[in-house]
């Protein structure tokens, strides 16, 4: 799914699979391609996140909206629900052009929903703000946690994708008469973790 203003504020501290794990999967025992394999892991993780519309290893995200909707969906689930990286901030542009932040007592975060949702407190309302592009900004932490917390099926799909790109360095590989840019097995594994799409 594409979002006009979704951005990563803090990148994941590590990748879902390590270079050592990828090399073991590839059966590569020299260090000559370590840097290249590391690049493939990053590319595979980014592709998988886009395909699943999920965050994998914990990362901080920001989405901007032109106005407050009834409730704010937080792209790239799951919303972080444990540890110290759970802060969710909501800010908005005042009519003067300055920025204000809502108090955490004015809204609630549903971390169990997929995707996560920010709502006002019961009987509460969103504040008045300047009607302008990107007037509302929400920042939160998302992801399964550490690399080891990412589901095994996703980690294996990443390894398969790295292996495919490592062995086939052109844009597409023909399987019979059908060009194949991503192996069917990768998508089959990942489809078990898809949850749907945003309305």
C-alpha cells in the first residue's frame, strides 16, 4: 500500500536475518560478498514490508494527514505494545502556523487492532487546527520487536528472496515462458501473514 506521507523516522536497529544466516542459507563460506549480501537483506526486508504492509523489526514511523478523521489508522502494523518504545505522539498545526502537541490524556491508542488506531478519549473531540496539507502528524513505534521476534515464515521468505536475487542478478528470470521477478514460494509464505488492505 502507498501512503502519501508515511516516512520512517528511526530505522530498525537490525535486520530480520543476519549476513551470517543468509550466507548459511546460500552456502557461501567466503567473505567476498558480505557487503553485497547485506545490501540484498535490506532490499528484501524493504520489499517484504511493502508487500505485507507490515513493519518487521521495531522502527519509528510518522504519517501526516490534512485533517483529523474520526479515527486515525496507523499504517504498517503491528503497533509496538511492549518495552520502552511505545510512545505515540499526535501534533497539529495551529491557525497561527505554529505546532502544538496533544496531551496523551486526550487520545487513546488501540494497539490490538490491525492496523493500530488512535481515537479521542470517550466523549472527546479532536482539536481545531489549520486547514492545510499535512496539518496533522502522528508518530509511533511499529514492528514485532527484535529480529528474533519476526515470525519464522517471514524470515525464511527473506532468506529465499535474498537467495533468488543473489543467484539471479538480472531483472527477471524466465521460468518456462513466464518471467518471474519474485519466486512463487516467497509470496506463498508471505501470504500467510497478510492481513488485508486499508480502505
